[in-house]
């Protein structure tokens, strides 16, 4: 259970450029929920994920994970529960390190010691996991990650974000920077990896693609100017179309100019 | 070239090689250009010389010099991570501060070690039949090889990998549960401990400690690292540590030849720093100049970047 209560975040606080990124944001997410988050640029989607992961510190409010207050822990302490995939495929892996070294770094997220980072058992385990990706990476396990393509690196990041069995998976437009083919593959992989955890994982996926937002996952949250303006799930969600969603956005977002960003309706 | 000249290059190449390993850790692994070494090298020399000159055990003095130098690294690390100063400034501040500290430790600008019992003298007692000319390079080689394997092992442990990753992709490794303040400080302490050890051994080898002996450590360290890595290009830690040690040997050989035969060309000992800086500039700019001269690449003939989109070797 992930509970977000009255979360507020300003950027450049107490300066002339002060911006409100998130305002009294509330969200309760049950175990096993797969939430897609949509909203225009500046709606606070990425800020929300960064606050959950601890990259940013909130100004007000709290975040609880399985009853434990995590909102005051530094980012590196939260990493043992949280897997992340970024939009930029280059951010999630270390290019000058090998595939197996990257995987080893992501597997053990606390109490690292002076044991060897890679041993025979781990190597076999990594090979097995990589073969599930169907990219042939298992045969190149000591290749530098910088030599892989964007799609391959993103697939590796997906694996690294789920392999250690996190409680929460944060996906920040993780298919947006890829070509259509890789994008499809990564989305399929995401769904498989989530299904594999059999309702034991909380997933938050930010996307700009409304169609994707309704097709993937089992609940959709719409954000606008740092607020949660529309939250839909179950039967109601199955019935709704992309057009309805766009209309909802204009009404609830209180947009008089009927402003819809082009990218949001890309299907 | 005479054999003694070559032996000198070996001795110096190995004893400074320990310092080069330290510079390699900060400059290449952590991606942290650490200027502290300019102060921690004479710090190591000062501590060891002080202990030895006052009749202490040279082994103890050498050990203390490592501790002192790693504390210097810790100080730079704290300035950078806790007070958020830039990495260059943190190093400059510590380096400058260490000048006064070194003077305090030694009590005078120069401590001669002639006639005192040094580590080398002690080793000599174990091998009375071996000439010092051969004993010293072997002893330094022995130390440098042991240190190389310790570093190789350390960098492949769980903590070691997080240190490499800190220099490679800091944002990523933070999101994987690593406190990068900690990894940077560990790297700086380790690096400076090596530099301090190098200073301590060099003082005992050359028979004195001087408050100015750190001048140019950064540049010569960088030169060795860059020369080594451009000779051996295999990008694994095992080969990289060998590469930088080889770089150290080549560099010292060049320096000794420059000193020995430079007179006929009109060079003076004071020109050594100039030569080492020129070496660094040449070594660093060669890849760039090569690219400029490469006709095919310059006019985008072949467009290599567009041909490698299928995940093949780039």
C-alpha cells in the first residue's frame, strides 16, 4: 500500500521564479495496482515520481509505503523498495561498465560489502534473466553497456528495476524516447514483468499517450497543474474512450481555451 | 643507454607508480580531478621522515604516512560532499592547507634522512648479498604489484563496483541505493593513501623529505595515466592498472633521458616541469588532432554513426 497525503512541492521557493509543481496531492494505491498517469507538460507527473523516489524533497505532506513513512528518507535508502526506469535510456545504466556489472549493482541495494560483486552463481542467474528478454544479451554478458542500442539499454534498465523484487515500480515515459518497434517491445516487457509479480507490485507509469494510458494497467490518474483532477478505474475505465478523456481534461482542467497538447492525443 | 639509467627509471617508475595508481583511481575511476595529491605526496614524505629522523620504526612511519594522507583525502571529500564545494576547489584548498601542515610536521622545510634507518636499509639487512641497485627496483616492484592486485580485487567487490559506477553514472547509482557521498570519500581516501605511501617511500629512497617535493605531482600523475592508457587500450580494470604502471615507467624513462641528455640540447633541470606539461598536452590532444586529420570522418564520408543502429559494435 502506497499512501500519498497532501504532498506539496515548490521549485525555486521564495524567489521571483517560484513555481508550484505539486499541490496537496493525494493518492492511495493498493498492492498490485498498475496506475497510468497522464497530464500535459508541467502537470507535475515527473515531480510526483521524483518525490516518491526521493530525488526531490517535498515541502509539505507525506508518503507512506506499507505503513512506513518514507518521505524523509534519502533517495539511496528508498532504493531497496523502489525500481525506476527513466525516459532517457542512457540514464538507467552505466555505459563504461559491463552488462553483468550493471545487473550486479542493481540486484543488491543495501549493505554492500567486500564480497565480489560477481560470482558464478550470480552470472548464471543474470544469463537466465537476460535470456528472458530475447535480445541475445546473455551471450555478451561482459560487453560494455555503452555499446548497446537505446532499446536494449532500456530493456536492461527494465530488468534492473524489477529483478530485485521491489515494492514499487516507477516508469517515467520509459517508452517515449524509443523507436516504435522498441517502444512496443518495452511496453510488452513491462506488462510481462508486472504480471510475473502476481499482484505483489505497485506500478506507476507516466505516459503522454492517452491510448496507452487506457490500455495498459488498471487505473488511470489525470494530473493538471500539480493536482489530481481525474481518477478512474474498473468498469468505468473500460468504457471510457480517448475522446471522452480529452473532454474530461478540458472540463476538469478548467481550460477555457480548450487547450490540448498535441502529444496527448497522439494515438 | 647505460644499465644504471634504466634501473633508475625502474626505481622511480615503480615508486611513483604507487602515486599514479592513486591518481588513476580519482581521475579515471571516480571522474574526480583531485588536486589534493599535490599536498598529500609531501605529507606522506613529511610524516615518514619525521618518524624516521626521530629514530622511530620506518615501517610504522610509512604506515602513519598512509593514514595521514588518507585523512587529507577525507578532508577534500567532506569539503566536496558536505559543503558542496566543487571538486577542483576542494582539492586546491586541501593542497594549500597541507603546505602549512607539512611545515608544522617537519618543523623545517627539509629533513635529511642520511644515516637513518629507513625501510630500504632494513630490507637490505635481509638480503646482504644483493646490490642496492637491484634490490631497490625489485622491492618497489614487489610493493606495486601487491597494491595493483589489492586495487583490482577491491574494485570488483560490491563496494568497488559502486565506486566505479559513481564515476560513470552518478544519478543511476543513487537510484540503485548508493550514497555517492560515501563512495566518493572512500575513493579519495584510498587514492590519497596510495599517494602518501608513494611520498613516504620516495623520501626514504632519495634520502630526504622536502616541503616542496609535491610540486607537479598532479601533472606527472596525469601524464603517466594518459600515456599508459594510450599504450594499452584494453578497458578492464586488470589491464588498466597495468597500463598506468607502464605509463609511469615510460614517463620516468623520458624524464631521466631528458635530464641526462637534455644538457646538450640546452635544457636545464628547471625545464622538467615544462616538459611534463607538454607531454600531457600532447598526449591529451593526439586523439583530437588525429580526428581532425582524418579526411573520411571530417567530411562525414561513410557516416559510421548511422550504420550502427542494430546494436552492433559501435
